[in-house]
C-alpha cells in the first residue's frame, strides 16, 4: 500500500534500505533533534513537550546502548558515556535545565561526527578495494 505522504514514504524507504552504520547515524541525528525540541520547550515553558522530547532522546540513547557490541573494548567506554548521557537527560528533565541539555547535545554531536567520519572512511576503503586498489 503506497503512502499518501511522499515524505513519509521516503523516510520509511530510507530507514529500510539504510546500512547499520547509517541507522546509527540516524539515531544520533534523531537524538539531537529531540534535544533541540526539548530546549525550545523549556524556553517556551511547555512542560509536556519538554518531557516528551527528553524521553524520546532517552529512548534513542537506550537503543544505542542495546546495540553496542560488548565484545569490543571501545563498547565498554561507549556504554559508560551513553549511561552518563542518559542520567544527564533525566536530570535535565527534572530540573528543566537547558545547560544540561547542551552538555548532552555536545556529547552526542561528537559521537555523531566521529561516526560519520568512520562511515566515510569505511566507504573509501570499500571503494578502493572494489577498484583493485590497495
């Protein structure tokens, strides 16, 4: 059944055809979006929107935690950082504190940017291998 909303159909297709690396990137971007919406909600004193968007950001961080491959040493460090981000999101929600949200936003931005670089490097390596490169 075709969607009546072309944008929604595009988004659904983008998710179903994305690689695991691209899905992780989408999660980071979604988390950042919800943090920004929560910051705006705090500024406009919309308690319900603040709560909803912080909880959505927390759900994404929880999903990132669940998908970590704990056989890799770096995953243990990532788990600690995700756990920290999650606890800070809870605190930001309780206090309605934009400064805490900005701290978590900075952390998630760093993860996202590093992840994006890793995807680009991986693509370059795959491209080089596919063209008979070294």
